[in-house]
C-alpha cells in the first residue's frame, strides 16, 4: 500500500492557546498523478503551511492503486480531502483551489456573514 506523508514544521511558539496547538490529520484521496490530484495536493500543502504550520500531517492515498481504501471514508469523487482530526470529520471535494472555501470547510475560518437585507 503506497501512502505518502508530508509533515509541517513547528514555527509557532508553544505558549499559544491549546486549541491552536491541535494536531491536524488530513487524508487526501487522489486518482494517481492527474492534473486535479496534483493541484489538490499542492493547494493543500500551501494552505497547511500558511495556516497550520507545524501542526499537520497529510496522508495521500492513490485510489488508482488501492481502490478498496475508498470504502473506509465513503469516497465518491476525487480528489477528496478528509479531515480526520480534530473532530468532527469533514470532507472537501475538488482541487482545493478556493482557499476561502477550504478554510471554511476545515473550520479554520468562520462562514462569511452576509450583510442584512442581501440575498
């Protein structure tokens, strides 16, 4: 089973709030080295280094080689990012190019509020 891991480096002081020091475990399901899969991996690494430096672990699972692994996290589209930790589990489908959507999807940023009176 081919699994690749990338770890962030610790760059924040330990005196930060406990919530900020959580370890993030992310699993990215890909379809080999397709353009979308490669873009998703690159975009995810960029977001993690910017917002989770030193506090994340990425596991990349190639479903072309190991399709049976899709069942565990109920993967129906690729690429799919699964946030394993911290709970609750979250999923984001796509190439992760919209940083704001990724941050909201991972609960790193609150959903933007609309001004009153707008639809």
